[in-house]
């Protein structure tokens, strides 16, 4: 899942490891390449992920394919790889009969797999540089981002592309849904947390409040999706969502994903205002 990101908070006190994003952008001349569609690559390798867990199903059934996809994106030049946890939730794993501990272990496994593949690839590349069989500067040491999808992604009913969670949904309910997953992923030690495909202002508020309440010492980015080039998919103003994110010191960047390319330039300009 590729992203267009805009860096924020240069003047704020930075949480631990927040310099990783800033330094990566600096080393890359202001532009880095993230990995692409994770589920698409898994399916190309024969994975059947027609399941509410989507690509996270492979954490249970085919973790070796997750390793393969990470390696392929690293070889292709990705400077940020995302864990296979976008649709991985404690509630979702429990619905398949797993215990809370088993669910939390799988979340941490998603981070560990990404880190191990990143470290293995980087070590192999450095050895090739020393041996004179690869050019120095061809690759950067990639960051491992713990991917966190929206509540709608867990529902697997398309609401991640509408933001329609019903009239009874509240900020507190969304915080209760996300809290433990965020804490478990952060404890696994990723370089950053990627809050992805956030479709509405309500969930944006829940996530930024949660990051602050739990004082997570891992920098985050938050990316939104849009279908009109002005608002997020719920119809809420993108600018309002960005303003919420901009008040949170843990959020180091905001971005756009899962959005028609023709809208990207206007959305970037709106974010920068």
C-alpha cells in the first residue's frame, strides 16, 4: 500500500525514534519509496486471503509468504516496509477461536518478521558492497512500520471506504477498539506506526487522543483516503482531520493512500496549507 506523505512537527519535542523518519527523508533527498500492495503480492504467490482477516490470515497460515513479500519489496528499493497487520486485530483473531495471548503474539510476530527480513536484507547488501559486488548507496536501511488499519478494515464491510460506522459510534468506543492493538504493536519495537486508510474525523480524533493518552514512544504517521480530492471518504474535511493530527506530537507525518491518483496533488496542497 503506497503512500504520499507530508512531514509535520519539526518544532515539537520529538518522541524516541522520531528522528528515523526525518533522517530517512533527509538521506533520500526528501522522497522515499514505501512498499506497495501487500495483499496483491500475497495473492500472486498463491495465497487465498478471501477472509475477514485479509492479508493478516497469512500470519496464521503462511508466514513464509509474508517474508517473501517483504524481501521482494526490499529488493525493489522500498525504504519503508509495512507489517502484515493492517487488518490484524485482537478482536478479529478472537473471532477465529484464538486466545487474547495468541492474538497478541501474532501482532508482535508481524513486526518481528518485518524486522528480521529488513535486517537480513541489509546485512546481505552490506556484505556485497564490501565484496565489491554491489554499489554503495543503492539501498537504504529500511524502516519497519507497524500497519494499523481503521475500524472499518476490521469490519470488512467496505466501511473503511465510507467512514460510516453508524450513529452509535463514539470516540471512546473507537479508542477502546484500537487501544490494546496499538500498545502491543508499539511494544514490539517497530520504527514507526502507520495508521492507514483512516476514513473519518471521528476515528482521527480517537487515534490521536489514544497516542497521547498512552504516551506511545514510537513515532506515527496517519494517512487518509479520499474520493473527491477535498474531503476524506466520510465527507469530513481533510483539513480538519489534518489539524487534529497536527496537534499530536507523536504524529510525525500525514499522508494519503487508497485514493485516485488524479486527486493527489490537490490533497497534498490542502495538507500543506
